[in-house]
C-alpha cells in the first residue's frame, strides 16, 4: 500500500498540526516585526539627534534579545527532554504572546523615561527565551511525528509556517503604513502589528492543546536526569559545534536579507517605507512557495546532499548585496529577490539538518543550545553589523564575513555527520 504524502502524520489531527505550524508563525512574526519597525520605534524609546542613531539603538535591543536564546535552549530544552515536548511548546508560545502584547502597549520614553527602554529590553529577553526553543523543538517534534518524511514536515511544513510569519510581519507593516499617513505610522501605527501578533498567539495556545506527546518513558530511561541529558550533549560536542555554525550562517544570511537590507534602505538611503515593506512581502511569498517544494525534494534526494548544494550556493550569492550601494528601488528588489531563492533552500533545511545530528534523548537540549548560540553570535548581530559597516562606508566587509560563515558551516556539517552519525533522515 502506498502512503499518501499529503496526509497528516499518524495519530495527529489537522488542528494540532496547524497549531504546530502556526506556533512557528507567531514566533517569527513577532520577532520579525520588531526588526522591520525598528527605525520607527527607535525615536520613541531611544531619543537621539539623528534617525540613524535611534535606529542603531533599536537594532541593538534586537540583538540583545538574541542573548537569551541559548538560555531558552538550555532551560526549556532540558525540560522538553525530561518532561515532554507538548508542555514546552505551549509555554513558548504563551511567553511570546504576553511579551508581544506588552510591547504593543508600552509607554514611550517621553511618558516614563528610561523605564520604557528597560521594559522593552526585558520583553526582548523573554521573547529570546521563547524563540530559543521553539524553532529547534518544533522541527524535532515534526521529525518525530513523521519518520521517513522529515523533509516534508520538519523541513517544508515548519519552514512554510516560519515564512508565513516573516511575510505576515512584512505584509501587515506594509498594509498599516499604506492605510495610515507617515505621521500616524511613526506616532502610533507601528503598535498595530504587535497587537495582531499577541492575538494570534492566544489562538495558537488553544490549537496546541491537541498536540500528542512524542517523548515516551523508554526515551527518558536512557537519560533519567538532567545531568544525564547534558552528558549526552557533551558526547556529541562535534554535532553541537556544527549546529552552531549551520544555524548561525543561515540566520545571518536571513536577517541580512529580511531585516538589515530593509532597514538600510529606509534609514541609510531614504527609500519609501511602503515600497520597502512591499518588497520584503514579495520575498516572503517566494519563501512560502519554495519551502514545500524544497522539503519534498529533500525526501526524494538525500537531505545532506541538497543541504550542501544550497549552503555552497550561498557563498557567492551573499555578494549580491554589493550591488545595492545607494538609493535605488530597482537594485534593492534585484538583490532581495535573487538572493531569496538560495535563502529559501537554506532556511527550509537548516533546522532538520541540525536535528539529524542529535539523538532523541538529548535532541531538544542539544539543538536548542546550538540554535541559541548560533543565532545569538551570528544572527542577532547581522542586521546591526550590516547597517553599521555601511554607515562607515566599508559595507563590502559584510558579504565576506557571511560567505566565510557559510563555508565553515558546510565543512563542519560534513565532519560531524561522518564522525558522530546521523539520527534523523539521510
């Protein structure tokens, strides 16, 4: 009998599967919308004489939030490997929804002084804890639900919903800025996308209540204590190192394309915000349509082979950003959309590849920590670094840095899978 590849995994209803995917949508929407609106939020919380200075301050808070991601992987990942996946997946979305709502209603510096910046940083740290476990655990969970179809579900399905979050953030920002005039958008309109994100988070918590548990007693017996879980992670240190760079390189690539370049276009080159939001929305649509195709292709071909092709292709692709060195929407569109094709392949497969390097008994912890460190070191700093280097007229250094990250990640992945083994897919 032939199994239909478009049916949900055995034992999972469609509502729960929708909740699994939409949780990633919420996480990435809420995280992304801050980056997109940083240039509008900056003056409200970090008053400065120049718009560029306020934007850099807001992007610095964007980067600070990434510092909490490794701790999210450590704390919540260990709980997921000891108590279960379902509980942590409910908790992570709840944290994101509450912190996003606080940002939506947070008084400005004019009203409460420096406390506005303090609370904003606290919210970003809470969101960092949440996202530090959501993406790797969601991918691991999907791989455990659908063995043999990891590419389709852990890669294509999860990535498609991640991209829904990315494009949703850009689309909502675009629509709000198109409806409101520029003054209203800068004054209060930037809050609207955060309110919508908080509401969606509540819906996802409801949907996720139907998720089954994939961690069973036999799994926890192999790692009966938190210490045993961490000892297993230590034995797979090479896989952990590879995960850090596999994740870090693609996150730096993604944030450069989805956050850094749009902020550079608005604050550095004075492009029309509505036009920039429209282009980032189009980029997101390319990734939404491409993710299921890449995931299905990964199940037909070897996952590792397709991943390596995409990662090696990223090395020359990142130099496309040098074509956008001054005001010009045409150049921005060409860079964003051409690079988006290669970015789609990398974003679809990087998490499922990371999951493949860790055994089930320490998967949430190992992947969560590796993911958090990779994002904090390389992803969280990418947007700020890109804008800062451009402001110093040495923007050409960024693609060199990004290309080196991509090359190192490919080499480490090959070494780790040969010496440490592959635990999911092939």
